[in-house]
C-alpha cells in the first residue's frame, strides 16, 4: 500500500512542477509591457521584475493593487455589476412636468412616430413613442397621442410572444395607467413590470412617461431573454369609460419591427402607414443635399438624405355618429372614380325602386369612401372580407325610427358581432324602405390582427345584405345577402364585378362552384353541443369532444334547407383533414369531399372528388361566405355549408367519412388519404340517427407514410429474432 502512496506522491509533484514550468513560460518575469511607465494607482511601489510599471486600473481589479515580486504577476478576473432586477409594478401616476418631444431622437432615444417626422411637443396630430435604455433590460418610454379615451404602447417580444401593453387613459383630465396583454384585438388587464409613471392631459392630447422591463419577465417566456431584440412596437388609441374603467378595442396607428430596442440609431418602419421613421438626424455642420437641389452646401461631410415621401394616412378612428346625407347615392361615377356593385347589375340607386348598390372610391392610403343603398324595414349592410385578416368586417346602416343609426360588426357563421371598426364620417337618410348612407373606412381594417402584412385592398370579397332591426333593443337579425362579389383590386374603378348570387335578391344563400373558397377566421371551438338534438354527429373515439383537443376526429351535419347542410369538421393532421359523403358507404368511390388544409398556418378550403387512393380537385356547390377555419398546431377545425347531390329517394342517406393526409402548400398536392372514420348509411337530416364507425382500431395519423415505415421495420427486425 505504501508503494502506491509513494508512486502517487511522485506523480503529483511531477505534474505540479510541469504546470509551474508551463505557466512560467507563458508569463515571463522580465517581459516588456506595452503600457506606458507609471506607478500603480492605489500602490506605493513599482512592480519588481517588470521593465515598466502598470497603472493599477489597467492591471488589476480594484482592491488588488499590491506589489508583485518574483516569477509571475497574476491578475484576478474583473468583478461584473449584477443586472438590475425587473421593475416592480406600480400604476400610480405623478404629474408630468415636461412635454414629450423628439429632441433626443437618434442620439439617446429610439423613436417611432406617425407622421414619421412629427414632434409631439408641437404637432396637433402626432402619435409618438420614444424608448431609451436605462440599465439592464429596463427602458424609459415616452408616449404621446390624441384620443378622447386612451393611448397605448405595446411591445411584442419573441421571447414570450406576448404583446405587453402600457395604457395611459384620460380619466377626467388626469392620466390613469393600466397594464395589459393584447391578444386577438382584446385587452386583458394584468400587472406588468412598469413604474415611475408620469402623465398629463391637454384637451385630446395625452402624454406619459414610464419605466418598463423589456422583455417583461413577469410573463412566462418560451426561452431565456437577455436583450430587448427583435421586438415589435405599436402605438394605438381607443375608447375609455371613466365610470366603469372599461377600455375599448385599440386602433393601431404605428406598428414597427425593431431589431434592437437599445439602439437609438435604429431605422423604424411603420408597417401600417408604409412610411419610414428614421431616428437618425444629421450631425451639426454636416452637408445635407436637399432633394431636387443640384448643389451641395460646403461643410465637413457630404451626406445625402433620402427623398422625402408623403406618409400614408393612419387607419381611421371609429366614429358611429351620423350626419344627415344631403345628396342621393347614385351610379354617376361608376367606372371612372368609383368601383360599383349592384343588383340588378345596371340599377341606379337614385331612381330604382328595388336596387341594392355599393360603391367604393379610394381616398388616401387604405382609406375608402363607400356609398351604400338598399331597401329594408330594418337595416342594410356592406361587408368586406379581406385575405389579410380573414375577417368579414361589416358596416351597418339601420332604420332607427326614420333616422340612420350606424353599427360596426364582424359577420361570422351568419351572425353579426357588434364591435368597433375603422370607419367614420357617416352620413345617412331614410325614405320609406329605402336606406342610403356614405362613410369612410380603412380596408383592410388593421384593428383586427393581420395574418400577413397588408399593403393594398386586393382580393377582397364584397357583400351587400339586409335584415331586421329592433330599434328598442338594438337587436340586428341575421343578414340576407343580395350581392356577393370577389374584387381583385378595390381601388380600381374599372374592375369587373360579378354578383355570384344568381337568384332573386331575397335569396338567403348563394352557392359557388369554385374548387377553392375564401375562408374566414373561426373564432370559437367546434364542440359536441347539440349532438343528437340539433345536429347529427360522428366521431372517433365515439364520445370525444373536439373542443377538448387530443386525438378526436369529429364531423357534424345539420340540415339548413332543401339539400343544403352545414358541416363542422375537426381533427389532427400535419397536412389536411377532409370530410366526404358517400351514397354507397364505400370510401373512395367518387365521393364529394371537402378539404381543410394547413396552408402555412392558415386554413385553405378545397373541394375535391375522392377516388381510390387519390383526391382530385373538383368544383362543388359550397355556400359563399360560409367557410371558416382555424389551426392550432396540428389541430385543424373548419365549418362550411354545402349543397349535396340528390339521392334517389331524396332521403339524404349518406355515409359520413373523415380522412387526412399530407399537403404540399407549394404544389397544392394531396397525400394519400387515410380513412379515420366511415359510418353506416344515415339520414343526415336526422340528428338522432345512430352512427357507427365501420373502420375499426383507427387512431388519427399525421402521415399515411407511417404504416409503410412500420412494415419496413418489422421486416428488418424479424431476421434478427430468427437467429
């Protein structure tokens, strides 16, 4: 045992001596320092063995300015200052003694404004947000804007994917501060890491400053946040009820992606106004070449500023007040300055006794003037469905005791959900059953979250409808469409407009035979409510609820009228899910199929024919404006109305089928369908009919290729067990 101890001792000494030699080679005692000769700060002597003396601040950590002698002079690591903790929430507000301005923009403060060059200290209509880094991830914000209610700044961080919002409201001419999370256009109050709030109100102008931590670590983060990078800034306004403390839906005036919030020289582009807000300003004495000038002013540097562009006007602020319409809506400017849609197609609303009419004229930016006319005892409405937000924004002019009352709404699943929309300057009049109104509106309406960046009002679907209205309760009945038309460019007055409704103006539904259909945003989860009483349901597993998530394949059918049925479809897939109806209970025998595909996170609705192991895109009768969908991970849900082919007995007896498969969004190619559910023949118009899944032992598959892979693995494994 002793010999092992001796051996280990020798080995330890040898290794220690070796390390000392190596270190001595790396730190030569008499090497010449590149620093100037001087005495170490905080030390009373110079370093022995060195040819130059080092300033203590450059050589050692504070507090270690001793005199070193011998072979080596060691420097201890620098002590780092800890990052300040996130700010504690405090909503109390002190009076702001100064005025928010753009004085420090480009030097110590990053700035975003609309118009891009406006100064909040002087401008009468200026939305402004300044951000200045203080310490750690804490920033001082300066916010200014005009509103009868509130102004707000929002910061969307990729670290938590939450749009943290700081709200300064006019509470009886005093600023009241709120923290919130903005999701799907709604503000949800919560504590945020913000304090030191100061604010003031001057007429409609609201200004406030505050400190905030970005990203806000009070909000759960998907990954650890170190810096305020790749954030999206927004400035918005909205209504505020000082009595109830209720905040209205925000209207966004500025939205900009910022690479680094701490960089005061960053260029800020307002995506809404499509104008550039540059924080950087030329240094004093710099030579600036004015656009259009041929001479450069002498000076130190020759800088050329970009050409000045007129900023696009901000989205319109909601205003439902109605003035009297002094003129009569007519078709005089159709095809010259105004795009027009009418039913009958050539009717003139100024003279026609039964004429539904909608005119659209571009004013500035994405703002349009609409002229609407129609006959109703209740209301007439114009709807605009945009592919940028998949929302059917609806503008309603109701006969409120012979005076026009204006509403904004979202039309979903045949129901009007009242909300604020970007529309103003409403004028209207009522003459018997004829209702006419004019108004300005922003298209697409950026009050609603955009699936992609909107630049123009293209590929929109226009609708004109009417319905009942109860002036006492303000209840609006379901709309009856008179016009549905797809418009390639709303700003082009020469665009051809075809009304897809070919029946009379009193027809409540319209069918389209296109294989692809515009899809609205499905706001609620499909569920089992009404199964067996109001709608016929089939699912796998048999009792699953699609609203609960999980592996639930679900299909419901409900008779609307004649052979028109409404369907609800839900299931899991990386590519598509689809419902098919078969009159012979055999899947893949020329079955009418309705496909809901994941098209880069957005539902694409396609009709097809299911034969054997393939889907062929085919035009089927689907009710226009009835298709809605949403995607949450692999969970796809959609609703639609379709006219089914007549069966020989007109008893609507079909087998209900659910399939899924892969989908290539680039080529629009469908993978081989996998049958998840196939029922017995049932009467779709009977909600109480018994449905049985004839496909046994099926669980939802994300890829039909999985079966082939399992077989391949089995073939490879069997020989191993055979040996």
